[in-house]
């Protein structure tokens, strides 16, 4: 019953068969790509949470799992709202940007020299900072261009 409340069976004409039209406006290919990247990154963090919880000491695991769970929630929320052309994507995108930037900084500051630092740099450059930049751009960009 609760699922029906969040996902009504009637679509009210807000989307086509391919899901490209929302609220009378056509979602651009770039906007669909951005939403999918954010939602995909949020989903990719879910198994990572289990890995962290199982491999880190309990005190560290609690902190890292909490931070990454907040990142996952913000990324999923922002991504799904972008895909729905919902202008309320800005707050979760902004939150995700701050969390991702903080995660990258903390990783770099706490990594031991050697392989651990190289991994932290690779994660920051390849994933965390580009996602933070995309989230910052989405949070600050005017809605009109959808």
C-alpha cells in the first residue's frame, strides 16, 4: 500500500514510453546522463558500505559507513530528482558535493604514504572530485535548461 502512495499507478501523461518527457518538458540527453550517473554512483556505494563495515575496525567503520551512507542517500536523491526533472534536486546535489569533497580531503589527509595514498589520490581524482563538481554544477545551475 505504501508503494502505491509513492508510485501512483496513473502517470497523468508526464512521461512517454522511454521516460524522456516530464511535466511537459523534454529531458535533454545530458540531463538524463547526469541523473543516471548520480543515481548509479549512489547505488554503487551500497555494496561498498558492506565492505567497509566488514573490513575496518569498528570505530573507523562506524565513521566511514555513516559518511558513505549519507553520500549514497544524497546521490540517489539528487539523481532520481534530476531524472524526474524535479527542481528540488539542488539541495541533495549540494549536500552530495560537500560530502564527496570532505570524503576526498579526509581520505588524502589520513592515508599512509605508499599504496594507501596512491589509492586515495586515484579515488579522489577519478570519482569523488568529479562527482562533487557535477553535483556543484547541478546545485547552482538555473533550472530552465533541463
